[in-house]
C-alpha cells in the first residue's frame, strides 16, 4: 500500500499471526496518498488465515477529506477480507452520521471506496432534515 511503511499497522498489514487473537486492537485506514480516512477499533481481532480477520465489537470511524468525523459504524461480528478489503457482517449493523442513523440485518462495507450495502430489515432515521427541504419562497 502506498504511503504506509512496512512496519506500520493498517488494514492490509495487520500484525496478527494465523489463529491468534488480539484484544483492544486499533488500526488506522490510510488512502493511497497516506491520508487517514478511517480507524478500526475492535474489542477482539482473530486471524483466520492469510486473507481473513474476524472482528468482535468492531467500531469503525471514517473521516472526510477535511479530517472531520463522517461515519460511525458498529458491527458485533464481522470478517475483513485483506485482499479485497471487503468487510462483511451477517449481524445487525448500525451506521451513524450527524444527519442520519441507518441499520440493517447484514452489511458489506468496501474499505477502498468507503461504500456499503445494508441488507434486510433496513431502517433509516433522518435526524437533520433541513438540507432536504427546498429554500422557502416568499
């Protein structure tokens, strides 16, 4: 990954041997230019094999290009594919931003594009509707 030194922890260089578990693991997520775009905080992380890490109680925080808080994602149990950088969970997941909360029964989150897909019993609550309304006409 460009911008990351070989000894640096990130989403493609998780310092965890196969079969081992780490508690309280925090991993930064950098873009190709070396800018911090997110942070993964796991209650526990366990390396399944060369390509997969299982997280328990994972909290993901993403940041805008201006380094402002963007999304907060809470997953109970999830699996990160280190090659594709797809994070999946088959358990209820919640995504929060300043203006909405959305939850679904399962999720796929692409850490490269920072896009996700919630599936099943999706519920969205918009908390700031001011930007959705047109400007009132006089």
